[in-house]
C-alpha cells in the first residue's frame, strides 16, 4: 500500500523528517541555537522539544565552533546528531570542526571510525538579512573531500534528503534556502529517502539545458515556461547534490540539448557552475555542445541590505530568460 501524499511546507517536511528519525532511533538528537522552546530561528524545529524533551532537542550557547565540536564528538561515539546553524554564514565560525575534523577523521584513522553527522544550514538571500546573514557557501564545503553536500529544492526532497543524510555514515551538509521554508508541495507520509548524489530532471526539453540549485530551480522552471512562448524547449535539471555530483544525468542532458546554462545563487567565481562546466568540458558531452557554456551566478559583492539591490545581485527569472534566448540564437 502506497503512503498517503499530503501538501506540506518545506519547513514542515524537514520537521517531520527529524521527528520520524528521532522516533525510530534513540541515537538521533537535534542541537543548535534557540531550537528548543523558541523552535528555531526559522521555526523549523518547531515543537520537537515538547515531543522529545530537552535532552534530545538541545539549545546550545552562541558558540558555533564549540557546538560543532560537540556534534562531531557525539557522532564519533555512535550518536547521530543533527546540528542546526541559525544561518549558513555561521559555518565560518565552525570550519575547524567541519573541515579539519568531521571531514578527515575517517581518512586519518583508516576507516576505523565514521562521523554520522548532519549539519543544517539556512542559506541564501531574499530576507533582507544583509551581507553577514545571506550568503550561499555550499561551494566552500563542496570543495572538501569527506563531506557530502546537498541542496533540496522541494518539500519532497527536503524530507527525503534529510532522512538519507541521517542514515548516512559520513557527515552530510544540508543547505536549505530560507525563501523555500514556506513553499508547499506534495510530501508522502512515513519514511522514504532521496538518494544523495542523484540529480532530478524536473522538466524535459530539447534545445537548452538549465542546471540549477535550490531556489534557482523554481526560477529556472518559470523561465522555461516563459521561453516556451518563444518556441525554445528548455530542460531543467535540479542538481540536488553538490558533492557527489550526478555526472551521468548532467552529461546525458547536455548531450541531448547541446547547450548548457548553469544557474546558482553563490558568487559566480569558483562557484558550482564552474565545476559543472568543467565536468561537461571533460566529458563526452563536450562534442555535442553547439555553443559556449553560460554561468549565471551571484555578483562579485556581498549581499546588500536594500531589497532592490539584494535582488539585483543574484540571478532572477528575466536574467535566465535573456541568457537562454541569447544562447539558443548562437550557432556552433
């Protein structure tokens, strides 16, 4: 019998995934700043403290390095911690534990131990939170061997990827775009997982491939619908996983369409679009390209506070439409 599918918000889907995991496994616990009675900075943890108690939903001091160290240590002892950062920007305060400890301990001890740790990062712009609370740093952590990095774009994937991450023996970093928390979508009841490292073709097309991440998936889909009126058929690929990348899906899509646009919110330089472009250039899909690869990433500046400037420094639907139109008009 198939599980019932309901409509939940992205935040509700994450909350449900944590509750299911905590009910099924006493080793799973949640920790972070203001996640207890307050319910988290974005109200994602919600009522978990009332359901599971303060010993499993732990409010931590404002000390990300210390909190991350506790999470790494707990994972090494066999627990399965979920550590919530208030903002993804605060990963910078915990990089020693994330990059030098969590990512490397399995390698340094010859596989004798694992670090089954999940870290959740509310990320991205659009809330008026300015330069120190609006960054997209997934490419930073995606650069580090030993870490897995995912970016769910839908409530369905937010739940399924989190459940997959909790079950994973290695540290998984989950970047949750803040503007997606209220977005609703179909989410099955019960336990299911979305495989880490597998992209999703969420719109079939013939002329141009757009590979997008997080909220940019939805902007790409809106752009694809607008471009349909121009007679341009756009395939949209939701990357879902930054590390590992789904090479096969990317190569197959670009080989089919012959054109590629990479759309992501992180700063363009050395961003995820550069890695995708290199992957295609080094693959058999290169011979099918009919035009240069295009990257649409964030501007080379901190995120402004002003709402109009904030919109201007990250790709928007008209930017994607213009880039695809220009690319579709180019001949080999």
